[in-house]
């Protein structure tokens, strides 16, 4: 209807927030692109192109493929089990299966490498048969274990929303249960699976901690080396551009899937299919299938780290690092929630500017943390060179160096990467607030402000809080951007963990490594329960 | 008819959408105290837009809407929806999903007795036992009744209903229609119901307004409007009608069934003779000019298709039973009560 504009609340302020979100998200990418295209061609990149670049590309592809394959297998299977079957514990599993997202992949990698290395407990127990988790396949495996929830979540909701009709039609046309699943349910869920897999691929391309610990030379490794080793902003920007290009390709493949899929989703999702009731051995197998990835991705790694931490004195500076991690994550979460909500409101007005802004902000998710950091540095150094001469002319002194722009620069980089993640949940929550609800509230005597307070907020609070908490968890886990941008001597839990782990001092790395998922677990439980509850309460509407 | 007190008046209401097409093009409408009006029109005729403009959910680009002496919408005035005393029942009911049935009904009420008044309203809708239920736990019919109770609770000056029965199955639709009219009558409400269903409009309305192309083309009691449509378009909105193009001649107009009265029209004026299928009476007649091509039963009456030598087809409704069958030759008489002559 053409009525959104009239009944929507705060469209103008919202649109300006959407534009701000777009600027925050897109500016670093543009800065990176600008630097990469206009900077001088140094020897380093040419040398790199001849030697290391093909290796980086091959290993990036390898890691991403293992991660995507593993996550697809685990996520699709569990999504189907939870959506289409019933077994004891299913309701709890439905949200518990999301929790491994609280574990950073590098934390899982520290634990699994320690468990499986030569002389470690697993090799000892299996007489050396258990392979050491390392290299590109090992890194891919770690990503699959902690990132499968992206696929699981979208697959679960896709399978739950599917009408029984297509499946039953296939059965009456002579397909057995598995064939009917393969030919109807699976293709109908394909866009959701593609969206989940795209997230898995992007996260594994963006990672630094895991691949550096397990020895998988991906593009991120090359990028950090170019910056911290060679110290070249231009070279780092050029490598960034390659990474962004790959991410954009993944992103657009996923988009293409979704566009084609709209026809699938539109046809009757009225009657959800009944769940197959599993009993006896089947139920036991289903429960085992759910418990296995939970054990591998969550319980075993955290258990190993807890054991290591108990046998070691806490590292120094841990309290300060924890405080930094918490405040950075909290402030970023708050800012991202505001930007996300503003963008969602702006989208509601269906203005062209709002839609364009939301699209631009959405690109942020395709920007790996290291790239966002390089972009922020490019922007800051650009600003520096603009301000410096003016400042010197006015005060006769050197302008304080912006590069160590401190926590603000870090938050800028975090937001440019994660603000996009906050738009989706807010938009989904706000989509429950139809224009007719606004109309009903207004004709019943509520003012605009009252309508927001009494109707909008109760309906969107869960979604907006979830959006903020998701960003909180992501920032807590973030490593490469923090490495590049952090002020001197400014540590976070992730930094301390990484520094000790790369010195092979895993005992000291254990506690900070453990603290990240432990802090992230509580917000993650809220998010997981919210994401598992909304569907059942709105499903009948 | 008793003296009618006009509660709400809409004058020359205009509303243009971005692409330039008009949703409202000079619509006029009066609502009278304690009476139920139905606004009937095909989709896209602007009836929902008019309803939303009265509620204050749409601004007018021209014209005005007044409640008694108070200007609600005008050239420079737009009273906010919450400041108008309107109750509205939305097409999808728009119940607040996070509130119980009782809290939904209480939403528009203020002060100490709000809860009790909401409960009384809910009990009047025979839904007292569902007070604690959330919207998704209610059936479609119950949701509609909660929506109506919610709209009535603040005792609005007028109550607006946008296609309130469209989401329901046929049997429930009939039952809820009766119940809704009953509820509105007991509340003494001044109501406007938007619908695209002619039978529904005639069943609920004291007054009928026909809408087409963004303006109200005819108003009156359902009987007046049905018996004396002002144009072929108006006639067609309320049901099957045959249109014969003719010219007035000496106060008469010719049809294939013989001439009919066309009083007060100058000679040569092009006219439309509007013939309801009920006007056509059939008699078995070997030398009749018409042949029955199809005969079927509509339960309460029979529907015949007849054609003349020019192969033009006509519908005729006659009381059941009838000896006439397919292939029979018949002669035709016209009942002037069901025939209207309008200027083309």
C-alpha cells in the first residue's frame, strides 16, 4: 500500500540515521579502493604477485570450501531434524545448537590443536592415529564447527516455514521420503542455505587468528603481513581490495540465489507439515546428531581451555584487557543497534534514499575486519594530511597523531563491519508492525510518540536487543581489526589470547581465550532463544 | 422518513497519489446519526482511501471533512487521527499481537475504570472467557469481534469498518454480519462500512453510497439505489443488468421488448435503458421472437439465457418452477418496476 509514508513514524530522522550507517559502513571500503588505485606501485606487491599471492588465493579457497562444506552438512542436517522431526529434547536443542557462535574460531583452534598435537592427549589415547588439527583443512574444520549455526538457523526456519503440500505432492507422484526431501524441501530451502553459507565463507575469509595458529596462509595472513611487516598502506589496501572483491562475488552469488527463490517461497506456506515423530533408536540417533557438534564446537574446546587455565597463573593485564573488550563491545553494540533501528525505520518509509543507504550499509558485512581497519587508517591519514598544515599554520605545533585515534577508531572499524548485522534483525522485528497497527493505535487516541512506546517498542524490543547483542558478541570475538588499529599497549582479551598463543604459551592464552566465549555465552543464549521463539509466536498470524 | 441529523460530511474530497492518478476525485458523503452506511465500489474506486481520509490516516489534497461544526481535514488543516473521535475496524483487524484480547480492547481507554469498561465491552461480544488470550490464539471470527469491541470501547463519534468480513468463510461471514449490525445498533453507532460485495452492502446498510473512479456516484437507501440507478455503472455495481442503447422519442424509448416510458427527456436524447433480469417475463409462444438457449436453477429462481434474431443474448430471472425448457420459443413482457431509463 502507498500508506507507509503517512503512518510511519520519524521517517526523516530515521533516514538520516540510515545515511549515517551507510557512510560508516561504506567509507572504509571507498578509502581502501581509493588508496589502492591511486597509490604508487611498489616492489612489494609485484614481488608478492609472483610469489605468495597464488598460495594465499589457493589456501583461502581451500579453507572456505572446507568451512562451507562442513557447515552445510552440519547446518542443513540439524536444521531439518529440528524443523521436521520430533524427539525428546528437540525444543531445547532448537536454540542450544546456535550457541557455538559464541566461540571464536581461533579459540576452538587453540584447544583442538593442543589436544591433537604430537604428544597431546588425543594422540596418546589413539596411539598416534588421531591426526593433528592443522593447516587449511584444520582451519576449515574449525570454522565449520563454530560457524555452522548460521546455516542451521536459516535452514531450520526455511524447513519450518515450508508447506507440506509440495512434499506431499512429490510423494503422490511416486517419490520416496528421501527423494521427496531432495527434490522439494531441499531446493525450496536453497536460498536460505546459500545465505547461511555466504556468511560462513565471509567469516572464514575475514579470520586471522585461526589461520595463523594452524598455519593456513590465506589472504588475511598476507594482508596483516603487508601491514605489520612491510608497513605499506598501499599494499595492504591492494590486498584488501582482492579480499573485498571475493567477498562481493560470494555476496552477489547469494543474492542471485535469493532472487530466483522468491517464486518458491511465495507459493503457499500456509499449512506447515507435521513433524515425523522419532522414537527409540531413531530418537537416540537424532539426539546424538545434535550433541556431536555441540561437543566438538563448544564443550570440548572450552573444557580443554578450562583445564589448561586451571593449571596456569592468570596472565598479567587480564583485568584491563577484559574491561577494554567489554566496553568496546558494549559501545559498538549500542551504536550498531541505534544505526540498525534507524535504518529499519527508514526502510519502512520506502524512500529511495533509505533503500539505497540500507543497501550500502549492507555491504559492510562483506568487508573483513582487517580491511575495515586498513580503510579507517586510510581515512585517518587522509584527515591528518588535510588538518596538519592548517593546524601548524594556526598554532605553530604538530597536530597530535590521529593514527593512534584510539578506541574511537576501533569502534568506527567495528561498526563499519558489524552495523549491517544489526539492520536485519531490526528490520525483521519492525516488519511485524504493519501500517494498520499504527492506524489502529492512532484512531484509538495514541499520539505518534505513544504509538512508538506502546505498540512499536514492545514488538521490536526483542529484535533490537538481539541485534545489539549479536554485535556485542562479534566485537568481543574480533581480532584482525583490533590488531591493526589498537592504540599502543591497549590490549583486549582477543589480543592477549592471540599474543600468548602465537608465542606457543597456550597455558597463559587459555584464560583470556576462555573468557571470550564465557562472556559471549549469556548474550548468545538470549539471541538464540529470541530467534527460536519469534517464529512460533508469529507463525499462526 | 424521520429527520436525519448529519454527523459527518465529506465535501469534494480529493487525494492524488504520486503518479498523478487520483484515488479521490471530488467525493461527497454524509453520515447520519445512528445510521449504518455502506460504501460500495469495485477495488480501486477509492473507497478505502475515503475511509482512511475520514480516519485521518490519509491527508486530503483538496476538499474537506467535517464532524458537526469541527473541521477535521481541509485545505490547511489535518487533525491527527488520535484527536478525531473515530473507531476503526481494519481489514486484517490489526490486533496488537503483543497484547491480550482484553488489553487490546482497553488500549484506547483511559482512567481508572478502563479495565472494567474493556471487560464489559468484551463480555458484550461474548468473549469474556477469552480476555486473557492473545490474538493468534483466537479464531478469525473472534479476532473480528475483538477488533470491533476495541473500536467501540472509546465510544467514538463514528465507526469505520474496512471490508470487515472479507477474511472469513461464507457461513461465518453471514453470522458475523448479523452480529456486527446488531452490535452497532445497540451501541447507537454512526457507522460506515466499506465493501465490494453488493449483497453485503444491501444487507447491512440503512444508506448506500456507490463509489466509482474516486467519487460517490449515487446515495440513497439500498432499495432506492437498486430500483432507480442513476447510470449504467451504478446499476451494474448492485447486480446483473442489461443495458439497451436507445433514443428518447415522445417520452418513450424503444427496446427489443417494446417501448418503455422515458419521462422528461427531450426527443433524440441518447439514453440507456437499464433492464434488471427480474424485469423480463417469459411466456411459451410458438411465434415468439426469442429462443431459450440455456436454463439453470439458482435455487430461489430460474435463470434463462434467451436470444433474438440478432443473436444478442439476455438474462431473465423467473420464479421457479417453470414449464419453459431449452430450445423453446418465448415471448417477452417487461415489468416497468425493474426498468430505468437514464441519459447516456
